[in-house]
């Protein structure tokens, strides 16, 4: 792992943000990860859940004094303001996959900033979670998903990208997609196997019940 990494693991790491999270969402994450990291105010969610993060990373403008005191020995202040707390934490984690929870909902500008980070760090294996969805950016190799018939699946470009997708109700064949142009929200699975390839950052969103398929997509093998 890089020397720039504050936390490293051969397994998956959970990254908790400050957006609203139900306690059960954190509990459901625990069996899937080897460690948990808080991005700034996400530390308060972990404190409330009685959990101790491996690290708290961010510019520390959102964490409460209580959480700051509780985790003072594992807090890393990144003072620069050119990046978000999500990016500060993500780029300092080395792991087979990062499961990011608590970064959607709440303020729209925060959610859009998270998508911007995912687009620019396409090679990092990240699954973005919330109470209903699991989202990931298609890596630079085609992905194959095994999903039940009629499963909701959305393909949303985060920049210019050419997409081919099979096994869908509305398949795509080298479709030119762009955030301000063609998208494929609320598509649906029509065959047992779905294949997707994209030459640019394409966000795929599935129901959270199919998290295992999202993980297989970003961590082949």
C-alpha cells in the first residue's frame, strides 16, 4: 500500500460520512468490512453507535467536540480546502474496496461533489451505499452482473462516455452518453446476465439487496 495511506487493509473498509444514516445501516455494514473510517462528521455517527473508527479524516469543520475528544488519538486533520472530506478520506485509504455510507441525502451540492470524486477516481473500487441503493462506477473493463428479471438498474454517465449494455429492457449499443445528454435511468433487467462496458465514468445503481453484485463488479474475483 502507498505510504500516503492512513488506513490500509487487504479487505474492504467502510467509510462513514456525515449525512443522515439510520443505525441499522451501519450495523449491516460491519460484517462486510475489516475496518471503519470516518470522514469528518461521520465520526459522530460512529460515536453514537458505540463504534471506534480506525481513523477520522477531514478538515474537521463538522465533527462535534464530543467526537473529537473521543477519537483524539486517531484524528487526522487535512487542512487544505481544494478537496472534499470524502476525497480526503478516500485517497488516504488502501483497501480491496471502500464501502461508502453517509454521503447521499441531505445537501444536493454534497451529493454532486461525491459523484465528481467518483468520476475522477474511477480506478478506485468504491461502492456508494444508502438505505435503498448500491452504486458504483464501471471500471475500465466490462462488468457482468447476475440479477433477477425486472430488477431496477440505472446507468448514469458522469462525463462523456460510450456505453454498451446487454441484458436490459432498453439495451445500449455504443451509445454516446453525457450528464446533459443521453442517460438511462430506471432501466430494467430482461435477461439473467447483464454486461456493461463504458469508456468513461458511468455510474450504475442497483437496489441495495444486490450489493454483492456491485462488489463483484468493482472487485473482480
